[in-house]
C-alpha cells in the first residue's frame, strides 16, 4: 500500500482556518439585531449596517463594547461611523430618521433613566 504525501499548502490552509476560529470573535462597532438571531456585530460602516438590517428585517445599532457613547439627555443615541455619538433623542423614531439622514445607527442611550412611555413588550400587571 502506498501513502500519498499531502501538499504543505493544504495543511497550512487548515492551520490558518483553525487559528482564525480559536480565539474570541472580534466585534465591530455596529450590529444588526433582530428577534430571530443574536446580534451580528460585523459592520464597521453604519450605512452598510443600516442597509443590510433593512433587507433582513432588523435594526442596526451601536455595539456598546466597541463604541463609546457619550452620555446625553435623550433615551436614544445616534452613532456615526466616525465615532461621534449624539444622545439627545427622546424616542427611537426620531433617532432613526436622523440616523438615516446622517448614515449612522440609532441605539439605546447608556445610563439614562427609562422614559415615561409604556413598554409594549412588558407583561400587563394583574392578569
């Protein structure tokens, strides 16, 4: 029985693939979020994230672990691909409009007390 030699490049290719999956995943500053999947944080450009999120039925948001959001007075923050953030929006709708205009992403503001609007996803008390 004859054994065949495996080319060195084949072994090297597998080494590179395995080495790439061995450590913790690198995260980008923008994520697509949806109810069906965990956040997909692999976008460095907010506009590209917004476009893909619209196609997938999700939303693009800032990855708080990778992008520092400056505290403000709003419930929502606009984050840009250039690292700027503006936390001045009282609701997601106004933030999303501005995010589309500036090619940014809208996300929940850090360290802000909840707004007075009822949460449509919270359990109804007393039932």
